[in-house]
C-alpha cells in the first residue's frame, strides 16, 4: 500500500492515483472560470495554485519506520477515518439498546427479555471493572440508557413503556446494580425512589457535587418526569457545564452521566420552541459579537452536521457556484460528527486542499473579497463549547436538540440581505427550523428535506438556479413565516409555500 504525504497537511491520505504534471511551470494555474454577476461584472474562480510535484511517497515499510499508526492515516473515501482516534469508543451492546429506547414516545421499541438481560448484565460487569477497553460501558452511555428507561416509565404511552421482559430483567438486576452504580446514576434510574420498588433513598436525596451539578440535577428532575424546561433554565445549564474539560479522556467537570441524561432526555420529551431557541442562541457571544461583512447579500448554509453516508450532497458546489455570480455564501459544519458519521463539507474541502481552520474575521475577509465571496467556518473554530460535546454525542447515540439548532447559525452578519438554507432528514422539523430562522431575523429562509437519492453532476446547475430563484423571492413571509421546500428526484416541490408577490412553485 502506498500513500502520498501532503506537504500542506499533517494528515496522511491513502490514494491510488499518481498525478504527473506536464506543465513546465507547475505553480501556475491554467484553469479559470468566469461567472457573470447581477451587476454585469464578473467573479473569477480558479484552481488553487499549488505544485503538483510529489514531495514524498511512503510505502508500508517507511510508514512503519516512521512510527505512524493506522489511526493517523485518513482515507478520503471512508468518512469514519476522520473520527478522532483519541475519542473512546462506546460499547456496542448498550449502544444498540440506546438506539431502540432513547427516542420519542411513538418511535421507541421496547427491549425483549433476552435483550434487556444482556444489556443490564453488560452494564453490571462494566461498573464492577470486569470489562476492559472498548468493551467498557461509558458513564455517558449508562446515563443515557437509564434516562431513557426512566422517562419511558414516567411519561410515555403504554405501548412504549417497559415491556414485561424489561421489567423482569430489571427486577433481577436492580438489587445488584444498586450496590455497584454511583449515586448520580442511581438518581437518574430512580429519581423519586418509586420506579424500582425497593424504597431507594439515594435518588430523592441526591443533589450533585458543587453548584453546577446542583443546577443540572434540579433541571433533570423535571426532565426525567417528562416535563419541559424554560428558555432561561436551558441556557443557564448549558453555559454552566460547557465547554467540557477532559483529562486522560475523562471529564474533569460535570458528571458525564448527568449531562448525557440531560441532552437525550430533552430530545425524548420532544423539543419545544423555547428549548430550541435556548440551544440555538446560547453561545452566540462565545467569541464576541459576530463580524459584519460589507456585502449586499449573504446566504448561510446549514446542512446536518453528521454528514451523508448514502448519497452525494451538492451543497458545497451549489454555494460555490452561487458565490461566483455575486451571491456571497457561508457554509458551516464540522469534520466528523455522530451519529451518522458521514461525509461532510469539511472533509471534502480538506481533501481539495482548502483551509478549514479559518477564524471568523478571516472568513469575513473572504466573503468580502470580490474574487472569492465564499467561506467555510468549522464549529471547532466558531463554537468551541459545542465542539467539546462530539465525543459525548457519540455515546448517547441519538441526536440531541443541538443537531437541529446548530444548522441555524449566523457566525457572520451582512450589511445587506441575509438568507438561511437548512437541511433536515426527519419530518416534523420544518416549522421548528423556520421558527429559528425567524428568530435570527434573516430576510428569507429555505428548509430542504434530505432524500437519500443520487444527484447527478449534470443537475447541479439546475439545482443552483432553482435555489437562487427561491431565495430571491423572499420566501419567508414576514407575518406567517411559513415556507418549506422539498427536493425530490431533481425537482423542487412546495410543501407549504407562502410569500409576498409569488405563488406556488411545483414541479420545477
């Protein structure tokens, strides 16, 4: 196996293609494209000048001699290789159970007796120290699992509450778990001492360690009972506990069990508008006021941060092309994110040699540059507090409320008009996303349902033109704020389209 070592990056990429330049001046770009802008001018896009000479070719023997690990090498064709190797992996047995029970009131699938026995036995052996390395069940997993069980017992409809098999398994294992689990997990599993039927006093008396945990425990009592928190309560907890700080792979601040229960519990209880606004706006001032770009229009693109695994996502190219004719574009995201762990815009940009570590002010300068008009901002740079949750989010398995709100961000503002385009996978998030866009105060917004289909390269320009028309129609009705569009088989169909001075777009 051979690998090419890029002189511009510390990462090592697998490749099976050797590029040989025939240009006598390899540092000079030979390919340029011009796009007309609305004002009759043009914006130039050209390939990044770079030498195509190979700086180093490493075979497997050389890689071994240099002491490089397989985890240090990235295959651009496999998105999972972008996962940070320092992150501990979750226990798969418990993770599969979380996927079944840590979801909504109607989507939850109770465990069978055999499954429940296996999961509880795995947790018991882990807290006793009988499992090692990747077999260990993390504190975050245990917190999320028992939060799911508690909320189901307290507030879910009968069809998705505990099955008879789950109850028999819990009756057998709980006396053993009660002697092995730490107090914070016992609190999550039985906060009022009424679920397990053993007269447990730990849950009702638990208050946490320190003022931060005390506030989190108070909020969790409401969540575990199936209740909802207000805007100030959610923001207060988030600002108290984030960013997470780690030492030797373990959190040195708040209990990971409590925090994972908080995040997944709010998702299971369904997100309210107040809750989503709190998550969306909590860290707007983390790095100070947002820079303001001197441009006539700016479109923010927020795709699901966990990427795609089954189809090609064209947003990066659509945004780049739109920027070429004067419609400045700003993408944001992250290199790798659970639970999907798919291909993201940041991975594609990294593979093409782009700088994805721009500060907000550097991105603002690119947007203002008449020959560029395009920038990408990584969550790592823009929201360090939220970025610190990536490892924990992998261990809670299901998407927390942040998965919805992180797509509706304004890392940079514009002096002119602003638009937001956000994608989503599961029905039911159209109105919440539009509500958040309205709260952001942008001029227009577009919510796009992601279908698992192929988008052919020949259709990219069609998508770009359609998107441009929709955005420039000021889609958001300032009174009703109600527009969402759905792409299906390379067309745009209106789901519910209300705007001034325009009718419905169907079958474009």
